[in-house]
């Protein structure tokens, strides 16, 4: 079955500290529903400016910096029958998180 990445840009989420508990509860409700439906694979939020680049030679450097690039703010991966079902989960996630979501089909890898 195909897997889809549902994600949002960190800069697109603008909720107040007062709203955060309600948004977190709503997002967890969607997560629990996805688990109950058997479509949840994994997901989570990402801290800003916590990424580290690892180059092909193994060297590292901090980045990316949100003021210069779009940064992934959070994601989930669902395994569903088709893109329409993925879009339904993305719509539920968008409503819960109060921010638009992006949906991408993950490439199938026979080794996974």
C-alpha cells in the first residue's frame, strides 16, 4: 500500500501560546484516529534550528536556518489505499494543527 508524507512548514504555523494546548489535543486526536484506523506509520514535530547537515565525507555543520530557508515543522507518514485517502487525513491534520499541510507520495523501495 502507498505511503504518503503529510507535512507543514514551520513558518506557516502561527498559534499563540494560549492556543497551543488545544492544538496539541486536536493533533493528538487525529494521531489516535489514524492509529485506530491502522494507517499511522510515524510522525512528530521538529524543533527549530536543531538540524545538522552531514556531508558525503561525514563532515558536519549546523543548519538550516529558518530565516533563510523553509523548515519542516512537523510531519506524519500514513499508509493508505490512495491519494484521496491521504488527502482526507491531511485535511484532518490541517484542521487540528490550524495550518495548511503538504502531501507527497513516498517512493516505493523494495528493500524496505
